[in-house]
């Protein structure tokens, strides 16, 4: 059996949000888009379509995203630990262990 590890770059940015979340625009972006000049309005906000680092929901949304992806590839979570997934049997078994955005893959 061989074991590999990987880290999913920018993992928290992959999840789609189910709820509507609004945020104030960062100052640099306001200037770039010139929204600060929009008819004297200084409370311009934007609606997030995807998860962002620092968002309370980010880790949950990422976990739901990777869970759906692994299940779509035939992996099933273990009863003892929902962050351990397995697929196949015997010499053809593959095990994936998740820890936030890191994975151990054994096969």
C-alpha cells in the first residue's frame, strides 16, 4: 500500500453558498470600481456568490463540497469517522483521510 498526501490550494474558495451574505467592499476595490462616487452613496455592498476565507461558514461549505465530490466518485464515509472515505476492496481499496483542506490517500 502506498500513501500520498496533498493540500487543496484555496480550498475554502470552492464552496457555493446556500444563504445570501452581503459584505462591504474593501477600500481598494471601491476605488478600483469607482463605486465610492456612485451618487454620494458610501454604503455600497456586494453579495457573495462563493465562500471566502474568514467567513464563518467557509470550512463547513468546503467540507460539504469535498464530501459530495468524493461520494460522486464512489467513496463512502466510514461509520467511525466521517472524514475517512473508502472505495473498493482488497488490493483495489483506496482510502482518503481528510483534515480541513489536507488529504492522506492510501491505495
